[in-house]
C-alpha cells in the first residue's frame, strides 16, 4: 500500500503540473488540437462567404500577450540538463549513486520519499540553485511564474527518480521544486532589469551580466536569438540596490564545544536588492514577485569552503495588493514565498516557507521616512552545527519563522536599520547514529543592527552588528548552545539617492 501511495503521489504531481499549464495557457493555445467528436462542417452554399483565415501565431515572444512562448523547449532543455548532470556525476563520483538504470527508476517511482542526510550545503544551497535552473529554462521560454513552477517541480521529481539510485527525497523536492522557483524568479527579474536598462538592443556587457545572473536566460537568448530576445517588462518598479565590501571582526563566539578553528577576522562581500518598494505612483502588484528582496553575503576567505555563503535570502510577494493609510503611509500586504540560508561559522539553518505579511513606508516628516517589514511564515527547514563532522547534530522539520525589520531614512545622508529573525525547527534527527524517529527542536535567532552614511555620490560607509544564536537538544548529545557576535566596517555602493525612500506626496513631487 505504501508503495502504491508513493507512486500515486508522484503521478498526482505530474498531473497537477499539466493542469497548471492548461489552466494558465493563453486563450487559443490549444486551438489546433484535434477533436474526436467534431461535427462535419456545413456545406458551403453559393451565398456563403469563405471564413477569413486565422492569422498565424507569431514565433517571436511577446511578454504582454504570451505569444511566442514554448512548452516544448524547456521540457527538452530540462531533460537534457538532467541527463548531462547525471552523466557528469557518473564520471566523477566514486559511488554508485548515479548509476541509474530501468530497475532503479522503476523502484524510485514506487518508493516512499525519505529525508536524506546529504551534506547541508548540497541540500540547502545546491538543490535550490539546481531547481532555479529548471525554473529559469521555463521562465525564459515565455512562461509565467505558475507555469514555470510546474516545470521546476517536474524537473525535481524527474531528477529524484531518474537521476539518482537513492530513494526520492522529500527535502530535495521542496528545496529544488519550490525554493528553486523563488530563487529562479529573483534571478530572472534581476537579469531582466539589467537588460532593460540597455534599451531594445542591450550591449555585450549587459548580455554577459544577465547571463551570469541567470544562466538559463542567457542560454535561451543566445541559442534562439529573435525568438526569445524580448525583454521582460519590469513596469518601472522602485528599486534599491546596495553593494557592500568590508571586514568583519568576531567579538564573541561560543562553539558549543565542537568547533575549534573559528576565525576572528574575515572579509565580507554583500549584495542586496529591494525590487518594487511600495508607494510609487502607478506601480501595481499584479504578478508574483512584483515585490521581492534578495540578499547574499559571501565570505571570500571562508574555511571550510562550505561556509563561503554566510547568508542568502529571498522574499517575494506571490499574491497581494497595495494599500494606503492617510496621506503619509503606503504599503503592500499579501502571501510571500521565502527561502532563507544562514551559516554564521558554527551552525547553519535553511528554510523554504510561505508567509503572510506586510511591507510599508511612513513619512514621519518631509525628509524622514520609516520603512518596515512584518512577516510570519511556516515552512520546511533544516538546522545543524558546522562542527559535527558526522552531522548527527542536525534536524529537518516544520519551521515557523517570524521577521521584523525597521529602517529609518534621514534625507540623503543617513540610514539606520535593524532586522530580527526567529526560527523554530521542530523535526527529526538526520544522519550519524541518530534514528530519524528521534524528534528534536532548534531555536535560532538572528539580529542585525547597523547604520550607513552617504559620503559622496553613491559612495558610503557603514557599521553593522550581528548576533546569531542557536539553542537545541539532541538525543545522546545533550543540550547545545551556540552564539556568534560580529561587527563589520563596510564600504557601500548605493543605487538610490535616498536609500530607497519612495516619494508619492504631490506637494513634494511638484516642488522638484
């Protein structure tokens, strides 16, 4: 019975994807499909006027009408990508994990999904990025968010059953299929925004930059030329981009008795974008990710290399609307898709979640603005220590999360910001000597306080304080408490003259 239910679940996912494609297809997309029960056409009399021929469907992509998109191209590309990835892994791997054949495929289609114990960075960074490739191939072929989500889910399912001999993994399907769509849409939007800034014919460097941000988009623009060279219309959102380069000092660290080779000094490279800040006159939130934030922090001298990415986060509004409160407040409210990855030297956490929340801006005075974010979410996550080489101190499970962010902007000179995040991972142990039936919990907190001063033009300096804590209890290992405090001094390249403060007040706009 269990095998039958597992197989039925997978076919249900495939059928659900097909329904999404049909339901979201533009009118007439399947008009040329044959019909078994079509009536014979009425004979044409001498008085009859021959019907006008229907215009041929354009092969050039039009993002507004959906004309020129393709369902077949991304399906073929995803299948080819999975086959190539499997072949490469067969050649370089010293295990039989990738030696798939018909028997392993048949077995995987009728096997219960499991929670695997692959390395944390593989599951929580590698799989979301792999899923973003599936998603990006569909998105850059002209499909909308929901249709592309169906492709990332199907691609993940295909890899788990055909690409590996191990049983299909629930956590991998969530990370690849769902988190992959969040990461993929953010990358697609950022790459498209870069291309859009170059006009109808972006130059070489913009094309190269867009391909680096979203390789599937660059690939399809290169291979298919005019077919997919139309640039996705951003509809002119308010955008705040910040690039930070700095040095980090660890002022206090409690490893929980596991990690000895921690670093006191580290480099830091951080990129963040807020896309679709609320309040801009005329901007509407009609598509998924018309508002999103993307942040990634890289530690160039990280050791081990698995700690290269210290923080990665994507939050995009899937469904929602804008609202007003009086003359001085504008906001958005809706359902958010969330992907978080956090690794502050001694522990790690990652989650894929859906949450309800609001983002808004309030003009306190003519020159002082207060921006805020409040989101409560529930997802599926994982958390564990870095120092436990056997990864026994490691949990998968349901992960509620709360986020509160505040930012005070003082004209064009100063910005103060503070963000707090709390995660609770309640789930099963993974790997090592702990049975997956052992239930444990993790409470992880992250607090960030900082200020940025604009010195000249887009250039500024900033100071940031970070506190990250982890408290858990693991069967056979006891209680564990870990803590990391850091202070960073950074150079900031700022992409907005007022730190992202949006102006909508008529009297102020008229005076400019």
